[in-house]
């Protein structure tokens, strides 16, 4: 392709620089730096008035101290605490420490160690035939003699 009588060629460094410049505009930008007045408001009322983060977020708009676009929601405030952006820590939030947020999952691929004793045939319970024994096959800890 000709460009003013010259052949336009691809240059990797220029392509990379253009990529880096466009990459700066990608992704969602954090509201933390844009809403510093609200963050100061939260910090002040959290420590001086012992308000919770939920009260700080909701009362700021209810009283009219901030407009709704200048305030972040409660969930975002808790995310900022977890990320360490605020001077508030999890140990300052006693209710948060009481909650158990661990997921209880059931193992799908549980190791099967043979057939269960419940699957045995019913005629074995009558004990008419010699050689059907029941015993405990669980071994304890091994010693050096085992």
C-alpha cells in the first residue's frame, strides 16, 4: 500500500506503543480516588461517631451531605477495606469477623475404597453357608514392626 509515494511498513515498536496507549483506557476505573471527600466523611464518622460502613453510605445521601453519584455503595466500602485502601481493617468490624463466609462444598470425586457392606447379598445375613465372615478391616497407625 502506498502512502505519499512511500510503502507503509509495520513497525513492532510503534504497534506496541499504540497498544499501550489504548490499554490505559481499558477497564473500569476505581471510584476511590474520585470520591475522596466521601472517603474522608466515612473515615471521620466511622472512628469518631462509631457508625458502621452501611450507615455511612446510606446516611450520606439521606441527609443530603452528598449526591448519589458522589457516594459508593456499602459493598464497595467493604471491598475497599479488604483491599486495604481505607484505614479501616477487618478487626475494626466486629460483625464481619463473626460471620462465617467459607463455602461448604461437597466433594464430587470422592475416592471410593471398594464396595460398601450394604451392597452384600441378603442370603449372607442368614448365615447358612460356611465362610462368610464379618470383620473390621480398618488398620490403625503403622509401627516399625508392621
